[in-house]
C-alpha cells in the first residue's frame, strides 16, 4: 500500500514536470480534454465511455513521453502522437460490439391508453428509450455515440418499459411524477437540437398527465 502511494506520488510529480516542459502541447491536450468532458456530460456519456477513451488515448501518449524522457522531444511531435492516438482510438473502438445491435425485442403488451392522443405524446417523448420500438438514429452506429445511446436505452428499459406491459412495471407509478417535475425526457435527449418532437409544451404536458391519470397502471394503488 505504502509502495503504491509512493509510486502514485512519483508518477504525478513526473507528469507535472512533463506538463511544464511541454507547455504548448499540454495546453492543447488539456483544452481538448475539457471540451470532451463538457460535451460528454451534456450528452450523458456512461462512465465506461470516459474510462475506455481516456485509457486508450493516454497510454500510447504517456508511453511516448516516458520513452523520450532523456532525449527531450518537441511540442509538435508530442501533439502528433496525441492526435494519432486519438484517431487510432476512434478507429479501434468501432470494433467493440456494444451498441451495434439495433434490433428491438418483441412488443409484449401496452397499457390500455385512455386515448390515442395519450399514446401519441408518450411515443414522441418517451418511446425513444422506454419501449421496444426504439428508432436508432444513424449516428447511433458510431462509437462512442453508440454507447451513449445504448446505455440510455438499456437503463431506461430496465426502469420502465411501456411495451412490456405483460409483466409488472414498477417504474410506471413514477411516470406522472417524472413528467410533472420535468426530469423526463432527460435533458441530454434534446441537447444540440436533437429530438425536437420530445420537447413537450406546457399544454401537452397537462394533456399527457390527464391522459395518464385516466389510464390504468399509472396511479399509486394501481397494479
Ligand atoms: C434518452 C432516453 C430516455 C427518454 C427519451 C426518456 N427516459 Fe425515462 N429514463 C431514462 C433513463 C436512462 C432512466 C434511468 C436513470 C434516471 O432515473 O435518470 C430513466 C428513468 C425513468 C423512470 C424511473 C424514474 C425513477 O425514479 O426510478 C421513469 C418513470 C421514466 N424514466 C419515465 C419516462 C417518461 C414518462 C418519459 C417521457 C416523457 C421518459 N422517461 C423519457 C431514459 C429516458
């Protein structure tokens, strides 16, 4: 444990020295990292996405710096290595199968919607993640965006699936609440102008809630 701490401290000190030695390259890399971080948060990147991308890009870059620790290199060369590592990573991760399968499971029953209008609004705002009729956008075939999309669908379906009504959907009782407090659809679903159809107006929200209250399965006490 003590050795591990010593190693970690030593690595950090070394990293800091290298950053100061290559100020230009470091500023560019750090700026890129910040932009990546902000965009990732806005689109709801799953934790594994950060880990895989950072590791894949950092390993060859740091290895290069380490190998050149005595015969110092240049900012330009360092940046070239960093960008090569980034491009290489973006190519290699396309081979990861997660998020590539865009087939939907069969539909196993839906609520007895109180009106076609209720269903229509639910489809627009919620079926992108909580159904078995998910329409994958074309960009969902490209990693790491495919991981983002798939993780939202997997997590969304596991909470409540409005087309698996044959089994008890515990999450269904929270439907009205999450629509009322505006937490669903999640903000990342509509960032960067995507899915404008899922942005409900105040009157649509009111209409939807009234429609759900009249649909069995959405009120506390319903089964
Ligand atoms: C971008 C995909 C996506 C869309 C679109 C979406 N959800 Fe979700 N939903 C999720 C994810 C991911 C979770 C689990 C994480 C969370 O609770 O924030 C979730 C959780 C939920 C839960 C469980 C909440 C809890 O407290 O456990 C309910 C209920 C729900 N969503 C309803 C809806 C409704 C209703 C809509 C449409 C108005 C909607 N969702 C639209 C992804 C989505």
